[in-house]
C-alpha cells in the first residue's frame, strides 16, 4: 500500500472507512437491542437508583441526628432553628420515599426484561444476581 495506491483508489478507501463506521454502529445498536443489552441498561439504571436510595437514607439519618442534638439543647436554641431542623427531617424523609418509589420502578423494569427476554430456567438466577437491595450498614468495619 503506497501513496500511489491511495491516490488512485481514494474513493474505495473512504468508502471502506465509512463502511467500518456504519458496521460498528450497527453492531452497537444490535447489542443494545438484544436481551442482554436491555438487561444491562436497566441494571445500570437500577444501580443508580440504589445509590440515590442510600444517599437519601444517609440524609435522613443525618437530619434526624441533627434534630436530636438541637432538641437536647432546646433551651439554648432558637425555636426557628428547631422548626427548620424538623422541616429538614420531613423533607429528607419525603426524598427518601421518592427514592424508594424510583427503586421499585427500576426493579420492576429489570424484572420485566428478565421475564420477557430470558428462558424460565434463568429467571431465578438473574433475579438473585441483579435484584439485591443494598444494605444500610451503619456499623463499624469488621472482618
């Protein structure tokens, strides 16, 4: 392959490059439309929802602890700060409820893909693998 070859067959070289790009795009779309691709996309969304749920749970715990601290010193704390802390707990709890609902929806999407796209003998193993809720571990690290 020399410069002379490219200068004579420039159209074939460009067509080959476009063909390669189109082939890669078609392969990418075929994978995303396959049952494994659909499951992968839904599992990614589910993991994002799990992370949001853990963050919301942590926020509720933090707001609750802050409110307890303020209530323990309520003689020296402004009533407006106590009210704001109580509202922060309510807001955090509402956001946690929304996150829980979004997790339920995402789990349902994963469950639907598993039931619709995979044979029944794989259902239980896929559910065990992908539908595990994260634990809210607040204890210290242990071996």
